[in-house]
């Protein structure tokens, strides 16, 4: 056997060994995690609703504590700027979890126990541009991100009255970033299926939002015909340069 061939065989063996060790390390790291969230069945559109089935599992030897508002379901969007010098950037919109009601309660999850929840994610999420005075619907498609939060100890979730007052003055979308002691996060990502067979490849990508558009919680402009009409016109202009994707129904 030539030296060259021997070198190739050794290189391949080392590469395969490295990949296997990397997969093993990743599996061992996940097995050591005290808390995991997992989707228990494939995502599926049904009657205009993306069904998301989630288990949150305590894999530790001690109880864990789940915040009442402790789970967010988000999807990736591509932010477009009117400045041609700026490239599109990606950010996340909340499809489930944003609320204007503040709960300081928790759910105790015993060692080895799991909590199962079924969620219905709507086909669109409203975004508002205060500058353009528009409210429009953005389709839920592309990539989903699930963020599940937990406290590892009882004293970590006992929020003081002063902190609750501070959180009450904070926009709900930022509550998960509030100064809560030792709040841990488990993040899970997965693709959103198209609602119909034969979708264009572009329909699996993130939808477009414009610079300055964001969610308003509560949706106080959901009944404002003028803002909605301007948002509908903006969507019609956007549709002229976008792929024709099926409605999620």
C-alpha cells in the first residue's frame, strides 16, 4: 500500500472518529441538562391553526419551577430597510406568549415529571408601524423557535413587590428579559411546514417585515379601519414582488 493511500485512509478514519465523538459529546451534554422541552408530534396546519404539541420535562433530582408566562413561540422574519445601503437582517416575532397580563405565579414540576401543552398558532401575526400608521398581518412561515423558561430553585422565582411594579411598567415583549433571578432557558428550533403540497421554495423562507414594524400588545389597533386599510395596501404592494404562497387553512 502506498504512503499516499495510507494517509487518505487515516485522514478519513480521523474525520469519522471526530464526527462520532462530536455527536457523542452533544448527546451527553443534552442528557446532563436538568430541563428539556420537546415537540411530541410533527407540526401540522389544521383549520387555519398550526398545532404545536410540547412537553416540558424535569430531568433533575429536584423540583423545578415554570413561570406562568414561561413559554414563547416565535418565528423568524427578514427585516427590510428603505435604505438601499442596508442589508436585510433577521429577527424574531412572537406568535404565542406575548400578553398584557402579568402573572407572578409558577408551576411546580416535580423530579422526573413532565408538563404537556397543546398550542394553536394562528396563520398570521399583526405588526404595526407608528411612523407609517399601518397595521398589517404577517404570515407565519419559515422557521419556528420555542423558548421555555424555568427556575432551578424555589427562591429564584419569588419576585419582590418592587420588582413586580417595575415589570408592570415594562412592555410585555421585554418581560422575559426582565431582571429575574437565575431564570434559565431551553431553546428549540424547527422548520414550519407549508400548508399545502408543492409550495414554492420561497414559501419556506422568512416573511418580510419593514424597519420600524413591531407587535403591539395588546392589539389596540385591531379595530382601527384606517390603520388596517393602509396595512392592507402595503401587503398588496409587497405581494407584487413576493411568491404566491398558500394561506394556512
